[in-house]
C-alpha cells in the first residue's frame, strides 16, 4: 500500500457556536473561540490517497489532478471566507477541526476515488487549525 | 550590537477596507481580502530588541519580561479578536500587515525601552500574515 | 474515527546510561549521549486522541482540557529538568525517546480517557528529540 | 508497538519519462516534469522502524546504526545524482515519489531488519519531493 | 521604513561548472556539485521591498502584484528547468546561490520599483538552495 | 554586498548562574533556567559571511569550507556537551544566548576572514535557543 499526500493552505474566519444552546453554555464551552465578532486561521490541509501505483505512470493519483480537485471542492469555497456563513456544504455544522475534516472528506471522496488509479481511494483528511492543534479523519483501517 | 528576538502567535479575523472609498474601489483594490464576512489568519509576531548585554545577567532583556510585555500590549488585545472592530489601538487603521507592524511597534516601544538593559531599545517588529506574506517595521538604522 | 493532536514543547537535560552495566559498555553503546556532564534537547511532544466528536460541541476532546492535562502530567514535571534525576515517574528508566513515549503514555492515559468524549481514548504519544530523531508509542491498532 | 523515525535529506535531478510510450504521451502525462533537460529536488526521507525496545539500551534500533544504513544504501547512491541515469537500483524505474519509496524500502529492508532489536522491522519509508507532495510506502498493517 | 517580503518556491536542475577552467579544476573546486549528469533543488525565494505604505491602501506594494512580477520574471523561467541551459538571463553565469540572487535582483528591479508605492524599492533577494545553505543580495544600505 | 548563510545544529546542557551573586539572586533572576541539575536545548546556529563573489567560482566562501570551520570551532566543542563545564572558550561566561553568539563570533572570525574570498568577512552569528528565543551578534554595520 502506497500513501500519497498533497498539502494545501487556506485562510478563513470562523466562530464556535451551537445555536441550539444558550449564550451562557456557548461562552462557557467555547471560551474565546465563541467571540461573536469572529476570529480566523491559516488552515493547512493534507489530503492522503492510498492504493497502488499505475505501472505506466508510476502515479497512485496524478498530484496535479488531486490539486485541482482540492481547489474546486475545498479551497475555492473556503479560502478568505467565513466558514459559518458562506460555505454551503458546512451549513449547520459547528466548524471545529473535527467537524471540518469529516465534511471535507465527504466533499472530496467521490471525485478522488474516480480519479485515482485502479482501486486507490481517499484515505484521510488532516487539518492544522494552528501549528499545535490538528485533526484527522481516517475512516478506513490501514490494510 | 546584539539583537534578541522573541516569537509569538495569535489568531484573528480581519478585512481590508477603506471606509473613505467606494465599495467598487475597495473590491477592486483588495479583492477577496475585502470580503465583508471577514477572513482570518494565524499571525506569527517577531519582536527584536537591540543593545548590549547586562554583564550581571548576560541579558539584553529578560525574555520572560519581553514575553509579558508582548502578552499585555499585543496578544491579550488581538488574540481571537476582530482586528477591525475590537482593538482600540487599531481604530481607524486598515489592518494590512504594513500598518499592523507600525502600530504594534508604537504600542510596544515605551515599555520595552524602559525594561531592556542600559540603552538597549526596540529594534523591529515583524509579522507573518501567512508563511509567504511578511512585513517588518524597523525605523532605526543598523548601527 | 477522528484523530485529534496537540503539540507541546519542553526543554530538558538527560544522559543515556544503564547503571547495571559497566562504564565501558555504556561508553561503547551510547557514545556521546553517555556524557556524564549531561546534554539536552528541545523536545516536541505530540499527543493524539482518537474517537468520535461530541455532537453538542464538535469536540473529540476539548483541546484546552487536553493542554491542561499535558501541562500537569508532563510539562510541569519535565520542563527545564534533568530527566534522569528529577522526574519521579521516570525513576529507573533510561531516558531514550522510546522509553519516554511509553512512560508519557502511561502517565497521560487515565486522565485523557476520562476527559475525552464517549469512548474516545489516548491513541499515541510522539516525541521529537531532535528534528531528525522521533519516537512514537501507539499500543492500539487503527480501527 | 513503538515506532522510531530518522529523517534525512538529499538533492537530486530527475525526469518523469516512460521510454515505452511516445513523446506525445509523455508530454501530455507528465507535463513540465517530463523536461528532457531535467529538474531536481531537495528530497526529505523519513525511515520508520517498528517494534519493541531492547531493555538493556532502551533502543528499538540504535539511530546511529540506522543513520549509517540509510547513508550507505540510499544517500551515498542518490545525493547530488541523476535518479534516472546514475542509481543502479533505480534502473528501469520511472522516478515518481511512489516508485522511489517502494524501491528505497526494498533496498533498506534486509539490513534494517537484521540490525533492529528482536523482531523489530522496517515499517515505512516516506519521501517529501517538495513540502507539498509526499509519498509513503507502508506494506505491513499496524499491529 | 517598512519591509514587505513575499516567499515563493521553484524546483530546478543545475550544475556548478566554469567552462573556462579545466575538468580537474572543476572537479576539485565544486566536488559533487560538478556532476555532469546534474542534480537539483527545491529553491525557496524571498523578495523584499522597502519603503512607505500608501495611506489609501496600507500597502508598500500590493502582494498580489509582487507575486505576479516574481512569477513572470523568475518562476515561469526557472521552475522545472535546467538553470545552466534553459534560462536566457542566466546565460554564462555559474549558478551558485550567490550569482543567482544577483541575477534575480537585476531581473526584478525595474518592474518592482515601478509598481511599488512612491519611492519604495526592491531591497533584497534571498535564496534558500537547501534549508541550510542561503544567499542574499542586498545592494542598498538600511536607511 | 552578498550575504551567505550556513545553518547548523547542536545539542547541549546548560544552566544560567552567576557565581559572583547569591543563590537567592540567581534563583530570582534566572528562575527555572537556574536549575542546578541542568536543562538543555537543540541549538540552531546560523553563521553569515558578507562580501563579493569570486568570479572564478561564484562563491563568497565555499560553503563546504565554512561547514568545516563551524564544525571544528563550534560543533565539535559544544555538541552533546555541558556549556558551563566542558567548553574551554566559554569559561567564565554565563551561557545566555547573547553571550554565546558573541563568544562564537570571536571563535570563528579569524578562520572565516582568512578563508572567504577577497575582503569578505564574518558578518553575523545567530543562535536559536528554542524556536521562539533567538539572539544575533552583528558587530559591523550593513554597508
């Protein structure tokens, strides 16, 4: 099994807030991340595809194709945006890193699986919210 | 001359917008950085003090003191905030990196100059808006 | 399965030495790492928790809680210390990176498993002794 | 299970080209990576060994031994070389990152498995072609 | 004085060779960097512009304009190329980092000085050949 | 003026302590850095040489020569050592970063000035004690 990873970056504003809960609960739970005037991050995104290399090209997936899928599905929709208000596929989702990696995975999965060689598939999506805080969604076991 | 630098980080939302100009001018000039719903960054801040080392301590400035001044004057006011709306010393300033480093320098200068050893002084303030976009304010010539 | 990681740093002195072996064996086995006058490192520590996100908060574990557990259990005991002489839970352990990650895991496990959401659990502890030398303890298989 | 990783670096020239295909196919498939005048990279290589620590030394593998194996088997043969023309064990292989990690793994496996403690073994080889493009070969499942 | 920096990356092949000297001199002087089959690097380029910020925009230079100038003048000509054979403005130049930063500076200077605000000007060009080997050309004194 | 920089690394133990002052003064001044059982760091060292490039080689200084001087004069004496007890040229010096960069500069200056091309000279020595705490000694003005 070979794992191929592409790193990307985007900048966005967000706020952690659960609208079904009280203001008090939100302030206590999310602290300064609940600031109603927003804050933001330089997000680093790592998308990993697992599988076998095509013997003709030596590629699990053409990283140029992978880059275009990530641009279309994630970066064009999220870069310099407000993740709570402006990204349709994040509607109703509290934009924690945990929820973002899961949503990004679902957004990317079909296109990547169609594009990668043979039975290669989207393996994981990892997001650095800051250099110190990281989340990864990896629904398939290592084989 | 010895130069001592302390790196810090903060996250904030901002928007580039000149309220004295038209919407059209702002959109054309600032592009996606003008998004009215905000975007944000993980800012990296580097503060450099220049001077001589105290022979008793070997310090140009105690980096623990420098850290506390940066926390009080910059990080507590900017971290997880909206730079356009919530930071009094940035009122009326378009929050480009260029304008931020100048404003941070003025905010830090007196406290640092009083705290550093002998005639040591605040030499420069550098800000990484992203890993690729950087501004530095350095009003004094190298001696 | 979602994996959440928090990075931390600490500085410490150590020495690789097995007191049940001869001086000659120690010098030959550990080389310059056996220096009786100590040497030291800036350690980078990565703690990863695996599980499901709480639907109310979007958190596998509140990273602020995780940070406090790491501070209490590891950083307050190891930062600016001598790992051979001053850390009770490392008594009798040769402080190689391999032994440190295992000891840190055991020190962290109970508190993290109690604090994380639902059946989420401490998944791995990774330690960068230098930028080039890394050890990870990961006793549970990926699920 | 403990995982020990050693990072190394080398610089090399390469070109992506499948000699059994037409010039047209190669240009279309590999784009600027097909440049007949070569291009090159600063490669970062991460070699990970998995297993148990020797109770006498606290080592899964002596990182100094691992460093020498990587130097002998990979760096001395690849550093400042042309990967298409000058590395015997890469003969006939299109030097994509995917193919390189597999070839490096096979080149390293016997020596590392003989040198590591007990039943510890070469677990994975990871290669950063650029900071953004990464491949890993990891044929064994996590245990 | 405010200093604004933009980082970029490109990959290229090169070889250190002075055609006016003997093969023996070249081998002795440049060692493995003289390999006739080429080697290559991931170059990191930092371009710094110095001056005053435009009061209307808060910009010393629009970093989007700076990015386009660097792309046109340097990256489009050097990325995935052979620096000895394929870059017209490097003809006859031994591609050491020292010579590259000087040539890049001359290539960039006019366009940047015309585009930057007021009397702002190209201040320095810095090139990381590897993470450990760096050259900077900075012909103007700090003012 | 061209500036050429070489980065190196070493690991060492140290302790901040002024033996001419009381224990109380030392504890109050240096805090946890005064720990009598030592602590340590992975130091990153950057040595910069300024001057003109030799037209025959394109080098301000052969970085391989510079590397050997840094190894001989600094790394062989400091790596895996106790900076307070085992480095003759640091005798009597409190090993703050400020004092270290000055001592390293004096140790390196003659050899580098003799080896560099023409009138090129040692320009600065910079030391990262941690990623966040940095000192630089730069006695000559930019020309």
